[in-house]
C-alpha cells in the first residue's frame, strides 16, 4: 500500500530540494534568540548547574527548547531550517510536529511548520515558501519536547537580513509549572498557551515548564526569584506528589519570590481540569489560600486563576488529549484566561 503522502500531497513533508540557499547560524547577528541560553551542549532554558541542583527530571528536561524563539527580518521568499538535535520527544498522544517541529510566524500570522520526518533521529532540514519578495518580521518557535544542539536558517541568495523589532514588553513573563506549562500536547510549538499570549500581547517570555518535575523546590524558587521579569505565573499542582506536598511548598515558594521581588505581579493558577475530583478541588483551595493570605496582608500584586473554569469556556472535555494534557483547543482556552490577567497587569504597569 502506498504511503498517505503519495495519495494526498498535502501530507507530504517538504525537505530542502535545492542548493541555492545561504545558511546562517542562529547565534550570529542579527538573529535574536528569546527564551533560551546558548551552552556548549546546545540551547537550554537555564544554566546546567542550576538544573542539576533541582531534581533529576529538570536535569533531563532543561535542554528541551519549550518557549524558545528566533526572530529576524528578511525579504527572502523562502525560509529553511537546518537543525541538529540530540533528543527527540516521541509520544503516542503528542504530535511530532509539536514535540520536535519548528513553527514560522510573520508577526502574529502563522506561515507554516517545519515538520520533522517521522523517522527523525538527530535533526532535519525543512523549507517553507512564502508569497513574494517583501520585508517580513519572522519568528521561529522552537520544539517543545526536544533538545536542539544548533539551528541554521537558510535564505535565498541576495536576500536582506536585519534585526527584528524589540518586543513591546522587553522584560519577560516567566512561567513555571508542569508538562502542560512545557507545552504538552500542542500540535505545534506556536500553539502552547505561552506562545499564544506572547504573540497577542507582544511580550517576551520564559517557559520553565518541566514535565513531571515541577515540585516547587527552594532551588528553583531562588533561581526564578533572581530572574528579571515583568510577571510571574506559576502552576505546578499536577507535579506535586501529594496534597501535603503542595500545601508545604506552594506558600513558601510564593514567599521566597515575593521577598526578592516585593512589587512583582504574581499569578497563581490551579490545574486546568474541567471536571475536578474532590482531591483536585482540595489542591485548588490550597493554591487559592496562598493568594487569599497575601491579599489579606495587603499585597495588591497577587492574582488567582481557577483552572477548573478555564477549559469550560468553550473547550470542556474536548480540550484535552487524555483528560490531562491540553490539545490546541485547550491551550487556546488557557491563553484566553491567563492572557486576560497578564494583559491587565501589563496595561496597568509602567512600560517595561
């Protein structure tokens, strides 16, 4: 039997079939990397020594490039990538285009996905053809659950290449949480909720979601407390091993970050579960109690979002792939709920 791409060409994965492109390292000027740092082993979301001190899961996942973005301006009618990768996220309920693909946006408009081949092992090449020659501000979203050692961008010979404009809000919004925060299971990187919010509000961000490994330890709290940021959003309920663990860590994490950042807006989110169990409601109330205590003490820079109401807006049971991880509809619901709060915070603040 023929493969589906032989029957329906819309399923064909487009690889580079020409040698007329010039390739440039994403680390060189004028490219701008956001949400990631460059290390001798490739891109990462935090320094290795910090990740190793948190827990085994974070030590394994900190090089997953969730939230990473590459921005630049060009008039090239074709844009290609050449990625080297040493870990590929492959899961039965997670599209490979999300876990290992790269997305291309022109401003806030989706222009296509650099889709990896099904048998990807250590990287791939891919190309997207745009319409005509004109100056475009482009953003490439990195994979959510894979490690990228290096990324090169291919442009047509003679094409212009210059820096993209700065984000309207330069200080990033920092997100900390579970596999959902990391982006599981968006069909492509641009559809995880933080990337949606970033495009909608023209704000930089850092994704510190660690699948199964966000437990509110003091080490990660202290690392986050020292990051420059405009807003902090945290949601690690799913990864707290027990109700008692959440109770014993949620308020202390808030206090450690608040002590270092007395005026920082902090948003507390409970898990996005449209049909919460009794235990999940108990967990939600623990998170809300951290907010209520701070608010009662006069803190006017705290916010609480009830995750049990998020997917109910228009996603409900259709908003997840497995009753836990959001699909694209679920992430849209999360982006709407969390984005509205972040937008309100940023609009009331002095431009950052």
